[in-house]
C-alpha cells in the first residue's frame, strides 16, 4: 500500500467518479486500448480503500473486485507501465482467484492514472487470457491513451470544483454560474451544438473555436454527431475522435502556445465514397513534420514529444501537413478499424 494512502484516497474522492454511471468518453478510450493492444479485456479502474471499481469495462461484466486480489493495486504502487506476462508464473498472482477462476487472467498491463499532484488513482489496463507481452508501438499507444484518460479526469474535476465555487457566490455572479451550466449542458447534449456548426448540403462541418482545451471538446462532440448520423460504428467514431483530439491539442499547445485569444479552425467533409476528411488549422509559425522525433526510437521513448503525431498516423489512413505544418489533413476510410 502506498505510504501516502490517506492522502491518495482523499484525492480520489475529489474526482467524484466512484459509483457513477458509464460515460462514453471513458468507454471509448478503454475500447481503443483493447483494440490497439489486441486484448479481449480493457478497463479503467479506480482503486478505493477496500475495492477496485471499474469506470469503464470492455470484455467483462464485472464492475468491481476486492482490492486484495487486484492487479491494479500493484500497478499504482510503482511508476510507469506494470506488466505481468504470465500470472501463473508470478508468485504474487498464481493463486489469485482472478487467475484460477473467471476471467482467468494470464496477461496484465496497467498504466497508472496519476494526478498533477502525483497521486495514483487507478489504471488504464488491458488483460488477456493467454500469456503474452506488448510491442513497443502498443506500449507507446497505451501511454498516449493513459494521458487522454487523465485529461478526462482533470476536466471533470475542474468542472465540479468550478460549479461548487460558483454555487457559493451571491446572485451578483449568477451570470458566471449560467456559463458553467451552459458548458455542462453542451457536453451532455450534443444536439445543442448544432447552433454553433453550419452544415452544407454535403454534410460538411466548419467551426472556429478559441485555443482553449475546454472549447475544443465541442469540436470533438460535433464530429461525433456528424459521423454517428452517417451510420459510422462506435469503434470507427472513437478512433477518429481520438485522432482529432490529438490534432487539436497540438494546435492549442504548439500552434497557439496555449493563448486562448487565438483561434483554431476545424473543417470536416465526407466525400462520395464515404471517407471522412478532417483539416485542423492553427495560426502558428508551423513546423517541419519530418523533424518530429519518433517516440519509438532511442532516447525518445522517455519523452512526450512526437506522440500526438504518432497516434494520429496510427488511427487515420492518410495524414499530411500543409502550409508549413499549420494545417493537418486527415482521412479515414469507412470500415477500416484503427
């Protein structure tokens, strides 16, 4: 058990996620982890005082297990990816009920979900019923998805804290509370985004948002609505949405240097063959895509740079950069899994 267990549990409570309903954003990321790593089971877990509870569960109907038999309790006690190639040959797990009985775990890989303050709340993990390991590409992709889960956790914690602060203010600040309520309603009801997004007869989407991570969420939800309306599967939509979020994050972080007064444009079209083409453009100075280091080579394995471009290339079928890197153009063909 971590030596800061009481502090860790207090941090976990602040996120208000235990025993909440399933959420599409977390389910999507777990599904992508399962697909990328080629495992039948993927979970987003939160390790409570006496149990591990699953915020997302792909490939199993379990919602929680006792902490004493949890693989994730071991994963959060150390930094980095925790891998068990064959649980039957590991003294810590060979007699574990989850190994000896259903789901008969053999392989486990868990990436700790760590708060900005350094507290490990749980894991994004993948599980298989046969002994195996992960390739370097799968390890890198799992780490990218882990960062996306952490971003979702922080988004929800920030929304809860802001809502609580606004609720405590007097009626003179009611307008600020209404803005927060509008944001929450916008995240829950995608239909309300239609007033922000002009469509044309070819079902194109053209939207301009501030260089603010909160604002880019609306873009992802808008793209999701368009693709679901065209009958795309959940797996296809999730892959496109994750690639888009990486492109938008790069535009905010690098193209706009985090300056919310700058704007990012996203254009989506669906051509006659049903392929989706998305362009994300920022007003930055641009960059040379060929100079972006590969996150799979040498010392780059331990650096965050280049992982966004790597994941976009993994998830989309065609990727090119225009106007000296200020615009990324991504194509996804219908019916091809990431």
